[in-house]
C-alpha cells in the first residue's frame, strides 16, 4: 500500500491488536471467544450458518444467501421445465416470431406496414376530418418511403452489418460480427413472411392516429416499441433507464424500472442459460427493503406511504437488475461514460438558465443577506439544491475519466465536461453541494495519490485570495453556520424539532413520506419553522420514518458499501479505469451523503433513483474487478 494514510492506520491497528493479544485480559477474552466459537460451529444452527467457512465462498454457502435466492432457484427450475414449451410456442406463433426476430424481418414487410398506414390514414382522415393539406403531404411522404422500402428485400441486420454505428452501439446489446456489408449479398436468415400481419398493423395504427390526438398517438407508439425493445434487450433497457434518470419524470422512471425488472424475470423464467451476477451488498439492500416495508405498514398515512414504497421498491429492484446484467467490462464502462455525458447536457442547460434568466423561488435566496444572487439554476431538476446533489456525484466520476484515460482527445472531452459541471454547481449557489463536492474530490484525489494532500492544503489557504473579500461565492461560503441566514436558522429549528420527534418515535417511526411527517411535525415545531415537509437531514429523516430498524439497516448498508468500494483489491488496481471509476463514484456517494447532513437528499425521487444507480454501478464494477483478479 503506497498511501501514507493507509499505512498509518494499518500500523496503529496492528499495534493495538498486538498489545491487546499480549495482555492478560486479551488472552482470557480470546480463549473464551475460541471456546464459544467452537461450540457454535458444532451446534445445528452454527453448522447451517457457517457452512462453507473452509472455502472462500462463505457468503454463497450461508443460510441467508440460500434463503434470499429461493425465488431465483424457483425461476431456474421453472425455466428448465418450460424452456422447450416456450421455444415451441414461439415457433408456432407468427406474431411472436416477428417481434422476437424483428432485425431479421425483411424491410419489405416494414414498407407494407407504412404503406397501409399511409393509405388508411389518408382515407379515414378525409372521412372524419375532411381535407387537410398538411396531413395529405405527410401521407404522401410516407407512401414514398414505403415504396422505397418495398424494393429493398433485405433484413435490417444484414443491411447494416459491418457499419460503424452498429459496431459502436449494437455491439453493446447483441453480438455483432465484423463482416463486410454488401447490399446484394445473399441474406440466409431473412424472414419474408408476414405481409397480412403487416397490413393489419398498418391499418390499426392508422385508426388510432385518426381517433387520438397526434401527441398522444406518438407517445403511445413510442411506449409500445420501447416496451418491446426493453423486454427483448434487457441491457438496452438498463442503458435507456440510466441515461433518462436525470431527464425523465419520476413516474416514467419507475415504469421503466419495472419494465426492466419484468424483462429480467422473463429471462429467468424462459432462459435457463441466462447468466447474472450478485453482489455481497445484496443482503444489506434486502434488509433495508424490509425496513422500508415496515415503514409503510406502520405509517400514520398508510395509502401515501404505500405509494412511496412502490417507488422505492421499483428503484431498488432496478439496482439488482443493473448489478445482475452489467457484468461485461465494455458495457459497464460505456454505461458510466453515457451517464457522464448526459450529466454534461444537464449542466449546459443549467448554465443557459443562469445567463438567460429563470424564475427563482423567494425561499431559495435570502435577498437581505445575498443581494447579488438573483438566480439559482435547477436545470432538469425541481430545485437548485437537488441539481447540486446530482453534480456532487458526477464531478468525481468525470475527474476519474480524465485521470484514467490515456488518449488526449478523451481527456479534452472530459475536461470540457467537468468544466461545465463545475460552472453549473457554482450557479446553483448550494453551499451544501459545494462542501459535498469538495469532500468527494479531495477523498478521491487522496486515495489516488497522496501528493494531492499538499495541493489541497495550499488550495484551501489560496481560496480567500482567489475569491476576494467582495465575492458572492466567498460570502456564501462564509455564511455557513450563520444563524442570521434564514435558510440556516430554518434548518436548525427543524432539526431540533425532529430530534424531539425521534425521542418519542425512535423505535417505531411515523411512516414513509412527507404526508406522515407534515402530520406529526407541527406538534413538535418551534417558532419560525411551523411547517416542514421533511427534516432537512437524510439520517434524521430515515430515523423519523422507519425508526431504529431503518437507521441501523441504512448505516449497515453504507458501511458495507464503503468497505466494498475501498477494498484492498480496488485500491491496488486503482491505476486502471475500472477501479478508478469505482473509487470516484464511491467518493461521490460519500460527498452526497455528507450533503445529506444538511438536507434530505432523498426528498426528490430522481435523486433517490440516481443514488441506487451509482450504488449498482459500483457493485457491478467490483464484480468485474473480482472476475479479472480471479482470472489472473
């Protein structure tokens, strides 16, 4: 271990252990523990719980692991018994055959669908709405495209095989062979049947297009095709869901998560060869899910808490899907890079908001204390603090891509990305986010190279000279902890009331969600903070909602996550891009949790989802490193 911090801690703990073992109390304690351990291992419960202690696969051989994997084993058994039935049913159904093998269907069939859609839409539109020149022009364009497609008796797979686009993107979701792409090469796998079915689909779509508003029809068709793609290509669904996390509404994200879970379960039920991975963090996640279930059942507002529980579970189940499917290093790295690039778009939108001007809520800025701050950007999120939470996670990850990439072009691109992220987090004017990102980046740099410690100390002393005494940023930083700031005073009052609430409900909690909190909180509210939707502290909020079970299971989850992310295996391989990204993402999560001391970072459900995405990405990356290490 090259890190002086790691070496110092190792020496301290080693010295303490040697001193303890040599003492009289230590010898007695060790003897008693050895005797009790021997008795426990020889009893019935001990034999079941400690089964496999002689091997390295302790977790896989434990009773808890076996219990948690009963549903998986049931799916495997079902897949083994019914796989022949599903294959036979698919071969006998033309609809299933066409949807499962859409990439092998002749483009001529797709031309038939578009042709019948255009003709039926023109006729029905004339009968229902009369003559519409614009729609007639659109239908004519569809007819022209259909005519061209009917002439091409090729499958999409054979037509585009060997292309750069298919190798870059198609290779992530299906196997793509590097073959030459000649237009008139014989296509052995092409499916040319289905003309009648194509005509039926085209006419049906035309009827819906006439009866429904155009926007609703487009959304409906997109949802149907998206659902079919996610069910068929699980990895595609994971990519789209992760990329859409900062952009899409909560309900759509929850629906996409459930679609990915459905695709995952269907593969378990129908494909006995489907391979997926698990993580040592899974058991802690399951225990936390149990605490969430308890928080919903024990809620003062059961219906609202049950709705929130569904959102929680859909996001957490997506974590299992992500860990189970992202076992390929190429796919995993591509997913992380895609997530970073999407964060750049979010940041650019925030920067545009800063210079074009947006309506900022009065409660976001203390106009008496910070007169120079007129706008706080929030981009695709609902609140500048929430946008800051997202950037706290993404900035260290982007720094890792700059650190680990050796190509100059890639470094330039990621440098541009991190500059956009840093500019955007400044324009949020979120002090908690600034502190969180400082902690995250500092932790990442210290783990990667101890020489950054000196640079960090110099940088801290240089901040006042760089910002100047009249800087709005300096004023904002120096206001941290100042009770004259209305935001700070408001939070402190809520924290005090929340602590009093916990004293009465520390065992049971009051239930998930802001409805339960806003119902009970007024009885404990202090002057100046009579109303609040949450406790403005993630850890207090979890304790308030789920009681002692929730906070203990959450701390156990975080400790297990830190232990896995900063393990010796990851630390030793930190020169590679995989380990570097793991360390940076874990540092981002810790910075995010640090911000959680001053805000309930799970109040926004998109940020809740992004938290579980990053947890899943880190666990999947650790699995990849373990496999690589075992192969070596």
